[in-house]
């Protein structure tokens, strides 16, 4: 796991549903709305792989 310049752990394998910029990024990447991304995170959890798989399928 990578660390930030402040030494904090950074986990890119997860989507932070409370972070608008992350939700916006996933929505744009998958071609869906931010609401759909947030609903998917609630449904399948915040694993980036699961979120992307659910949005594609």
C-alpha cells in the first residue's frame, strides 16, 4: 500500500463514497451518474473492483 507525503496509508483499491472527487472520478470513468456510484457503493461495498464490475454489468 502506498503512503502519502504525510506518511498516511493510501488504499487505491477502495472508493471513498464520502469523497466527492472520488465519486465524480468513478462516475465519469464508467459513464454513469454520481448517484449511481453512491448507490453501488452502498450495495456492494467500497472495493473498486466490485463497484466497477457492478456498474459495467
